[in-house]
C-alpha cells in the first residue's frame, strides 16, 4: 500500500526510500562495490552502462514496484533520481527525467540548438 498525501501523490519518503535501492541496483549492474560512486543525476549510459546492462538493471528494478515498468521507461528516466521517482509513481518523474537530460547536455558541453542560429530564408 502506498502512503499518499491529500493530493493522492506518493509522499517524498517513498521516493527517498527507493533512492538507495535504485542506487544499489545500479552499483550491482555496473560492478561497483560502493554505492557512493553512483551519481544521482547522471545518465546510466554515461556511467559506463550500456543498453544490455540497462536490461539487467530493469530486471532488478521492476521487482521494486507493483507498477508496470518497461525497459524503454529506463531510457526515458535514465538517472537514479528519475528512476526512483518513476518507481514511486511520482507525477514529477518527467521533471526528474528532464533534469537528467539537461545535466547530460551540461556534462557533454552541449547546448540545445537555437532557432536564432539558423539562417533566415527569404
């Protein structure tokens, strides 16, 4: 049974409880002994993960929730924080996923293309 507040959204404690469990699953799949080495806001594929390892991660994560979880969800929610929010059923899991995408761009030194950079056509 999910502990929900008056708005029907899971409380932060549920997501907070899932963070170390998701982090531990990442550490296991990535072969890291210390979960402290697993960043909360870095894309799985940037932490030496691969698409095949993501399937192994899915095997460990889908048992943590009674909600349906697809492998494609893990590509969309590619950080520890975003996956914990997703598993908790948080309505703001998309925001956490977007934060991971923004962080990825920052880490890679990329910025999104801007319309101003395109030449104007007559």
